[in-house]
């Protein structure tokens, strides 16, 4: 998984409905602080996702795999909210990132700064 595709994968990992805004307004819609907050959440969620994948692969039953996925999803929601975003806000940014390469680049820059 590449870092540039992380927001897309994270939104899918959450399994939540995504809503979008127009691409033209996406650049102006978010402050650098909001994008930095989003980037911080992405980094943490990426780690949760990788850990959950490993745990799910080691699970003995489908029920254990489902439990791992449910725990990971709950942890992801906690991270998003701890960063000061709602899940809806996070998903809105993630959707806009998919449609706006310039916005994706801004977020990628924040991710690189934070790591």
C-alpha cells in the first residue's frame, strides 16, 4: 500500500458511508490545521489497520476475524474523535482526497512532516 492511497484504504477499512463535496471547493474548504489533523489520524489508523490485518490472519475462526475487525474499527473511530474530527468530517476529507490530486498532495506533505 502506498502512502498516497492510504486515505482511500482507510475510508474503506472503516466501512462507513462516504459523502463528498465539490472538487473545486475542496482546496479552499480545509485549513492546514484540519489537514494536519486528518494526516495525524491517517498515520494512526494505518497502524491499526496493519495490526488488525496481522491479527486477522492469525485468527483461527471467522468469528475471531470478525472480532478483530470490529475492534480495529472501534479503535479507528476513537483515533478520529481523539484528533478532534467527527467520522463524517474524516470521511468527507477522505472522499475529497480521492477526487482532488492537489488536496491529496497537501495531505501527503503533512503525513511526511509528521513521520
